[in-house]
C-alpha cells in the first residue's frame, strides 16, 4: 500500500497515528506488530524513518532514522522504504525493504 496508512489516533479509530506533540503523522505505510512491547512499527511513505506507535494511546513513542542506509547518489524521491519484517522470533532484528 501507499498514501495514508492506517494507524490509531487518540480516539482509537482508523486514521493517522499521533506523534508526541501530538500532531498527525500522515502516510503510514507498512505496519508490523511487536508483541513483546505491544506496539506497532510503521514506515512513513517517502521518508527514511520508522516510527513506533503505542497501541493504547496511538502516540508515536520512538522514531528511527534510516537515511544513512542509502547510497549518496540517491535521486530525490526515487527510492522509498516499503517493508518491515522481523528477522527472528525474538524480535531483536528487523529487515527493511524498499522499492525503486
């Protein structure tokens, strides 16, 4: 998927996740549930970041910046992160995928 993903806002209804401000975080794309912390990981379409969303409040509680994993010659908006998957059962390592 692309565009506005489904997160949970503070009213616990489908919409955009809230950041710590709280301000809406638009364009949530891939969601991956973390059972160990009862949170969601979500990438933000056309941003090099993943956010961690608290399932109870719908607030973003952490953000991870992955801008450094791309080559220096990257064309603006040519590539985007598009997938999150757990690499192991312990949920200690994730795989990030993307598309051109």
